[in-house]
C-alpha cells in the first residue's frame, strides 16, 4: 500500500467560568487522513468535558469515511472489481457524580452506526459477491444486506476507601452489536453466521 498519511495534533480549548478560575468546558479535536493507491480514509474525533451541577460529563463524537478498491483473486470466478465507500458515526456520553466524599456514581452510554473499519466492509463485499445470487439452493439461508450498528450502556458505583490511592468499584453494562455476518456453503446449503453480538457483564 503506497500513499500518504496525515495526522493533526489535538487542539484543546478551555472556557473559564467568570466566577471561578476552574474551566467549565474543554474541547479536543483531532483528525486523520490516509490516502493510498487502493484505500482512502478520513477520521475525525471531537471530545468535550462539561460540568453540569454536581455531574462531571464527557461527550465524544467521531465520524469516519473510507473508500477502497475491492480486487478479487484471479481464480475467483464469481468476483469482480468494484470501488466501495462506507461511513461511520458514533457518540459516547460518560458522567460522574460524587454522592459523598467516598462514593461516586458512574453512568455512561453510546451508540454507533456503520462499518467500524474497511476490513469488515471488504469481507462483506466478498460474501455479497459470492452468495447474494444464491436464491434457489435447497436449505440455504439467503444472503441479507448488512447494516452494522451497536450501542452500550453502563452504570457503576465507586467507593474510595483510601483517598486518591485506593478504591473498589462495581458496575454492570449491556452491549449489543449488529454485525456483517460471515457465510459458508456445504452439503446443507448456505449457512449464515451470527448477525447480533450482545452480552451483559457485571
């Protein structure tokens, strides 16, 4: 892969409160551009920290767009060269609230829509070209157009049993990802891989 890469340093802006020297808001921005013979990628990330009452919150946004040239191997008679473009947007919100000198409530959540990287989109293109035309195979699970997306939510409680040096924390989270599944074909027909990944963890 021949090409150029450009990465911008993060920029931070602090907005001071007129009644206090402590900053109310902090804004960080970064972006990256990769341009090569067969792939182009642009990614931007923004993060801000805001104090709202007793809550310390952090919001982050990200957006990416990538284009790549899909080239099948010479002996792939079902495949054909194609150019493909995909985008992804994501948001994450995290908050902390000091309930007392030793207890802190932690909440968070986020979501994204679109392919996370060009590798999964490349594999999806491969499966699409191989299996999307199989409509009359007995026992086959038909190819379905993928729409990757996901979300996460979490909650926790932190106990600071030794100021600034020791703490114990308990948390629970729920995550779900709708992914681009894999496919394989055997004597039973076309088999589709798992389309949703989701789990809850303490």
